[in-house]
């Protein structure tokens, strides 16, 4: 699990992150939507914890279009899509898991390989120590330890 997966995405991330930090934002996830690099999708969050607004997304797009083109990371044909992480936000950084530990929030996990018989499950985060995430699985009420590197994807689950 990572903020980005490809060399191109890493290049976009490295050029974008300092600009966004200066503007008061963090990258939650970055994806190249088309194989040829035609579209870049970046999920952001505000560093002050407030909700991301449409004007925030517009300001970030404008800033990134300039820096990514000046640094020749993207060309004029490539588009950038900025969005908030949303209510079913992906958890991509260890600090995301720390943020939700003990909150009771449900997270859908997809792992690279089975842990105690399961590769996909919903669980709440009990604790985070170093790179070990202790979770309480919903389907069998078991508490299991997950290495951060074993997590393929993790998203908050909206519950009513």
C-alpha cells in the first residue's frame, strides 16, 4: 500500500508534495488513471483538519498545473483531477491508522496474503505500534496483528 505505485506517480508526488504542504494540504493518494499518463487523480486533505472545499480543489489544480508543467512532469494534454479523500477515504500512510486507532471506525482491509484465513475483512483499529496495526475483525471478533507492508488497500467504511 502506498500513496503512489509507479515511477511516474512518484515523480508527480515529489514535485507536488512541497507545493501542497506550503498551501496547507497533504496528499492522501495519487493515481495515474490512464496507462499513457493522460489523467492524474490526487486525493487531498487539509492539514488543519477542516473539510476540503471546491475552491481548495480549484486552487490546488491551478498550482499543480503550473509546477508540474514547468518541471516537465506532465505535458499540456495531461489533466489533473483533485478531490477530497471523502467519507470512505483510503488509509495510505501509517499516520492514517494512528489517527483512527481506538475510534471504533470500521475499516475495510484488503491484504496481499491471508492472515489467519482471511485476505479481505472489515475491522476496527485497536492500536498502532511501530509498523504493526492491531485490528479487531468484525466477522469473527478476533484481534489480529497486521504489518503495515501487508496491507494492499484500506478504506474507511461509512456506517450509519
